[in-house]
C-alpha cells in the first residue's frame, strides 16, 4: 500500500473511531484528539491511546499495559501478532474496564 492510500485509510479509521465516541457521556469516557492521536480516558482511570504510524503503515493502540499494531487487511485493521481486529478489541477493552457496550 502506498503512503497516500495508507494516509487516507488510516485517517478515515481514526475519524470513525472518534465519531463512535462522540455521543458518549464525558463522565464515562473523555475523548481527546491532538495531532492525529486519539486518547480515551475511561472513568476507571484506564487510558487508551490510538494513532496511525505512517512508516510502519499501521494503526497502533496502547491500553492496559498492552500494545497492538494493526495492519490494513481487507477493509479491517488486524493485529499482525494476534489476529485481533481493532474495533472489536477496542470495544472489548471499554466493556471490560467500565461496563459500557459501544458499537464501533
């Protein structure tokens, strides 16, 4: 995948993730976007950081002492080491940490 295509697809995914949390009560999840980095601060103190990494052509996520590197695969973002998908993984973390079911 060339740089331009990656930038477009990663940007679209980051916007979709940000939009998914737009209606969530900020007392549950505080959402901050700065310089292409999406930060979610959950009410229990959990911090989730998501950003695109152009050089690696991946979206990276860090949460709960774990890091994932998601590759664009067939319209989804899939972790190269575990096979986990970005959206279900993020939704699972939010559900497990604060009991909030979110559709991504």
